[in-house]
C-alpha cells in the first residue's frame, strides 16, 4: 500500500487510467468483432459503413494510448484489404 502522498496520488491516477483503458480496449475489441461478423456475413453495404466506424474506434484508441499507431495502421490496412477482397468476390 502506498504511504507517501505522491504514491497515493499515483495509485489513484493509475486506477482511473486502468479503468479508462479497459473500457476503451473493450469497445475496440467489440467493434472489431462486429465488423468481422459483417465481413463473415458478406454484407457489403454494412461492412462499408462498419469500416468507417471501426476506423474511428481504432483512431480513438491510438489517441488515448491504448494501442500503438503502427498497430492501428496495420489493423486498418488488413481490415480494408478484407473489405476489398469481399467486394471483389
């Protein structure tokens, strides 16, 4: 348990940040799952709209520090490639 005032404050900050990060990570994973379900269902219009939403969620996760920007770029690239593959089929 923290004893110094600065350590108590740091523990309080860490708790708030951990809860915020967990909520953002959960929203990110849920949106990703929803988008992948649209791709699996071969719903092209829904997947196109879903891509816009997942892109926003990914960018928000980057700005909040939940995932690294290169990780986000890689994910967006792969998700867009999957959408293009679905459209081509």
